[in-house]
């Protein structure tokens, strides 16, 4: 997900996206713990997406 795409979304949509990403990260960590995660790099990608969403949210609130 690109930051430019995120900047086009509303604050409500960004908050919803943030909740979805956090739940996805939880599920990925759970799969990692039970050794069912096929691609461990996916955790890093989701963390970066969360950081992007939070950055755009801060920009819109400032």
C-alpha cells in the first residue's frame, strides 16, 4: 500500500484500515507461534503498512 493511496482516504476509512491491519498482524503473529506461517516477511510488510497509516493520520490531524 502506497502513502499516496492512503492520503486520498478519509480519517474514518484510515481508522478502519488501521484496525484491520492490527488484527491481521495479530493473526500473523499467532500463526508464527504455532508454526503455520508460510511467509514470515508478511509480518514486516504489515508493520510498515500500520506505520504508513499512522503517519497519514498524524498528517491529517495536524
